[in-house]
């Protein structure tokens, strides 16, 4: 590992944007290696924040200021300060409107990510689509370099997952087809592996387990797994969920461990937590709900460090299912962390869980169940629909 404290001192004396972005990545990676930022990690983050703040206060050139804002965004997002990161992303997007087209594309996608991390998926989709529109214009004019083309392919892959959570099926299918075509044209195996993993996530969200598992295996083949793991983390945890539903528990558990390791090595705690939540679900499905409960409780403690509401909601939902499997009490108030989106499959799942909890507590959950069934039917979620029609647990 590089001498990060020395690197920070050198940046304070002589700033270089490219070097700064690399140092920020290494600081964030080191900070999360033990599961949450420690005192040293926070001290380094504060030192970088002071340097960037001083530069922003003095910057006159718009391009220089935009670069500093992007560095600030990486810093705030990396340390889990989601609202601060959103504020920086807004500033960068507004400044980028007067900048070259390439900067406008990057700023739109950055803002899309910032909205996603504060659980505002509809706005995230809006800015993803805006970035893709701007990127298509740049591509038609011949101004899109390989980095921009990779970014467009990556964002279409991510759009498939975001649109799926809102139940916007047409956008999902369009993004899936376009993303795969882009990656094939680019001939980028790591990018293709990551894209297929994201498409796997969209399919497992729909309960299309066989398709999700097939996409996961294609992703891992593209990555060169197990010898190579770049680009494989998404497919490993999403594929593990699908394999767990299909009964291949041994492979599923192994994949969750590999995904968690890869994510932590990359300094991506959110991905490691997603892998742990998946492991809890697979353990419950395999007949080990007590071990599953231990895993989900650990995931809950880890989520508190990353400040992501969507992960907190997922933990709350799976904890409720696991506790019901163990015949432990679960009250409706325990679902307060589970988001209640206005549209889409996510709302259907939350409503069906609430119906189950209400019934267990001697209250009438028919209204919530009927609404969930209608949404499962509307979004083509056949597996979920069959479970709900039989009034069966989802885990």
C-alpha cells in the first residue's frame, strides 16, 4: 500500500487532479478494509476535505473548479456522506452545463448515482436517461472516446436494474439489449462481465431465477472466473441468490464469500454487505435459519456504517422473513426501515411482507396482499405471484 499520509502532504503542496483521484480511492479503500472508517481513515479524509475546500474557494477557472468538485464528490461518497455527495453532484452538473459535452455526460451520470444512494430511484433513472441522451449526441458527432463509450455501456447496464425497481419493463428490456450490444462492440471482457452481472440482478429482481443464473454464469465466464475476478462481483452475489432459489446452496454460499472478498479488496463495502445479505437468504432457504439470523444481524450492524437506506430496508425485510421462519415475533413497527415506494416490484414485495406480518399479529392483511398480488401480476413476476396466491412465505 502506498504511503497515504505522505501522498496527502504532497497533494497539499502541489495538486494534481489525476493523482488526487487515485489517492482518494486508496484512502477510501484503506478506510473500509476493516468494515468501517477508523480514526486514521477519518483523519485522512478530513485532511483531503480541507485541501479540496481550499481549492474550491480559490478556483476561478470553470474546468479546474469542475475537477475539484468531482474529487470532492468521490471523497464524500466514499466516506458514506450521501447527502453531502448529492449536493456536490448537483453543483457539478450545474457547472458542467457550460462545459464541453463530455463533461455534461459525466456530470449527469454522477448525479444519477448520487440520487440512487439517497434512495431517489426515479430521479436517478431520469439523470441516467439524460446522460445517455447527451452521450448519444456526442457519439453521433464522433466526440465519444473509448472511456465515454464504456461509461455509456455501463450506465445502460445499471439503468436496467434501476428501471426494474420502478417497474418500467420497456426501459429494462431496451437497456438490456443496448448494453449487451455496446459491450460486445467494445470487446471489453471486464465490462461485459460487470454488465451481465447487473442484468442478472434485474432478472433475479423479477424472480426469473433460471435466466438470472444463466446470466451469472455468462458473466463469470467473460471475467475468467475463478482465475480472474475483475468485473465478477455483481454476478457472484446476484447469481448466488438465483442459485439459492434453485437449490444449489453449496455454490451459492461459495459465491457470496467470493463476492464479499472481491468487494472488500476493492474498498466497496456496499457490495460486501449485499453479498452477506444474500448469504443470509441462502442459509435460510437451505434450512439453516438460525445461522441466517446471525448473518442478517451482522449485516445490519455493517449497514449502519455505510448510510444507505436501501440496504437498511433490505436488511429489515430479510430479518423479518427469517424471524418468521424461526417462529419469532415480528411486529409491523419493525418494518419501518423497509421503503414503501410508490411504484414497481419493490412496492409489491414490501406490501406482501406487511400482509404476512399483519396476519401473524392477528390483524387483517388482505388489503395489502391483494394490492401486492395485483402488482406482481402487472409486472410479470410469476414466481412471486404464485407464492402470494398461495399465501406462502417468500423466504
